[in-house]
C-alpha cells in the first residue's frame, strides 16, 4: 500500500518498522509495517501543481493476504500513521473508505 501525505509543519520521517494502523468499522485493526526509512522532501507527495513546494512524503507499506481479507470485510474508519516524532491520526470519511475498497478491488482483479 502506497501513501503520500504532507505535514504542513516541516520535515519529518518514518522509520523502518513504524506502523500504519487502519481501524475498521468492525473494530479490527490492520497493522502495516514500513519496510524502510523514508523522509519528507519538497513536493515528494504532491499531486499536480498543488503542494509542489510543501514538505510531504511518499511511503510504501506491504499488504499481506490476511490484511487484504480484513480490508475486504470491513470499511476503514480511522487511520494512524507513526512517524519518528510520534503519530498522526484522522478519521476516514465514507467516500474515502469506498475509494480505498474500490482501489483494493482493482488491484486484486488485475
């Protein structure tokens, strides 16, 4: 699973082994581990012209069969990303959860 996001607060890093946690509507938690150290840079996670000069990060988390099964059976309601400085957490809106499931299905159907 690839993710990109910005902090709006400057440089930060995600260490090897830091977790991306996805809390599902059924109460299960999918824990994905970052396989390598990654640091922000100007525009790294930008899409198009927006955010091209802001500090952001593009990071990868492997998905395994058990993770995929959990994500297929319940929508994501919260996301928590651990960084070298602590963690960031946010709720996932219904539309975002639907998009994540659709993207997962596209990958699985490929």
